[in-house]
C-alpha cells in the first residue's frame, strides 16, 4: 500500500515562501502510474486542489494558483514538493499530499477533484501569521 507523509513548517510569516515535501513509501513516484497532488483545506472551507505532478514528470496547476505555485519531484528521494511564494494569512490551511491512479483519470479535470483521490497523507496544518 502506497503511503504518503507531508513535512514542512507549521508556521510561516507573511510574504515568505511555504515549502512542503511529501515522502512516498511503497511506491515509486516515477514508475508507478500515479498522479501526485497537493490539496489544501482552509479553516471552515472545502478542499482545494492546488496542482499535481504526474509519473512522467508533467505538472498541472489550478488556474487560480498557476502563476504562484511550483510543484516538483525528486525521484531519487521518492518525494514531491510544493512551493508557494509570498504567502498571506489566506494561505492558512491543512495541506495534504494525495495520489490518484492514472487508471482513474478519464479527463484532465478528474485531477482537480479532491474526492476522486484514494491515497492521502495525514495532512499538515500550516499557519501564516506574523
């Protein structure tokens, strides 16, 4: 069973860059047929898909965040990462890494639907505050 674990800071100051890493075990991010995503949930709000990196290395971003975020992978460490620069308090959220099998994707839009994902990390609370 593929397992995911987020790591990163709990507290980030406004205007700084938030960097999170997801470590994947029992599955290769480069060879297994998964798409690896970042999803967040601000307090009192629903899940928001942020972006993904595919098993071939292609990246996909939410249109609302595309100009801001960067998702990358390190196949040697079996990790993928999120960088969100210039954070504001509105970026306070629980951040999840998640994965969806390529066999479950019928269209690109499927990537954007958090509830389609069947593998999730535990989530990490990130607070943006001075």
